[in-house]
């Protein structure tokens, strides 16, 4: 019960912040424009594909919340699989862009100036692993649990989600740290 709950909380936060950062206004325009330099989507399809991505992210977050509530436990496995599939597609797109030498900002969580790089691939692979772990856990765990254990799992998932969302900033913090001098 607790692993799938923690994974669901983490993924709900990640996809929820992603949707909020891309929903309407400048965040959405930046997200649509990001497909241009990356040459992933033809110009005429960019806005449609961007809306579809945001809608799918929203549906995944809603399904994770609904499935975790216990009443709709059977929704949880497909939600985890959907999250893993979307993350795999995002990771493949980032890797393809990097292999082409393209480092435009991805606008994963809205408007951003951080160029694509290895940190985004690492972050996505880690979150993909969490989605896969959650999918397995949702199949083997019982939907019943006690309130304190569930609360701890949700808190742990939310902290992990914040780390995933702010991963670029965390990596940037450590780039300026000088290496320890070895004697």
C-alpha cells in the first residue's frame, strides 16, 4: 500500500506542476515553441500536440489521485503505466534532441531557460523508474493501510516530487561546488 501511495504522490505532484506550468498564457506558448527548435513536431501540429500532452498529463495526475483514494484501486495500475509511457516518450525525445546537438529549453514545467542536457535525462529516468515501481506495487499491494503509514508515504512522495521538479536547480547548485582536492 505504501510504495504505490508514495509513487502516486510523487507522480501526481510532478505531473500536476507540469500541467500548471504549461496551462495557458506564457507557459503554454513557451511549451508550444519548444517543439520548434527541437524539430520534434511540424509547425502546424505543435499547438495540438502540446494541448494533447497537457491533457494526458492532467488525466494521469487525476487518475493517480483517484486510484490512490482506494475506491478506484483498479485505476492505479493504468495510471502508472500511462505515466511511465509518457515519461519514456519524453526521455526518448530529449535523447534524440541531444544526439542532434539541440539544447533548447524543454519547458517541462513551464517557462524555463535551462537548456536540455543529461540532467533532464537522469531526472526522467529516475521518475520513470518510480512510475514502473508504482505499477508493480499497485498490482501486489493491498489497497488497505493505516492512516499514519499512508500519511508518511504521501509526504515522502511529495518531497520526492519536489526534488524531481527542482532537479535542474539542484544540479545547477552543485555545478559551482569545487571538487575536493585529493592528496
